[in-house]
C-alpha cells in the first residue's frame, strides 16, 4: 500500500537551499507554486521537501536522509567534478553492511548519505 516517501528537512534560507541542490546536486524545483517557507525539489525518482526554520543552528541539526542509487560511482565522480564537498568522514567506501556509500552535508548541515548495494 505504501508507494513513496518524501523526507522533510529544515532549511534556514530557501534561496541558498534551492541554489545548492539545483546547482551542485542537479535537482530541480517542482513546486507548482512558490510557497513561502517551503520548497519541493526532485531528482530522478526522489523528492525532498524543505521547511523554513530560520532559527536553526546547523551545529545542532540532525536532519538525515539515506538515498539509494544504482550507479554510485558515476554519481560520486560527478559531484567531485563539480567540486561538491564530500563529508570528510564519509568518502566513497564499502561498508560492513554490504553497501557502497558516501555522504555530504548541505548548507544547513542535513546529512545526505548515498548508497548502493555491493
């Protein structure tokens, strides 16, 4: 019965979040309207929603999302080519649980982990 999940992550600045996800990660804005304090972005078959939280302290933000991919090597290299900062503790590597993963932090310190089954 469940068909999809669309995580909601906090953002301090809608313009900065939109710019990072579109210019750096290749998402596109799919909001039918420009809602104040809310943003909907999509890439391939995933969708991430963002809600405005101006008082967010990035050092205290524990927002996280795990995104599965079917071509992690190409994705990782494309981000490196764009000079996207990869989390210093999470470069592309095979994990003991059978996933090849890497992570990055967005401007609000939301952790995005990308993974593919080995």
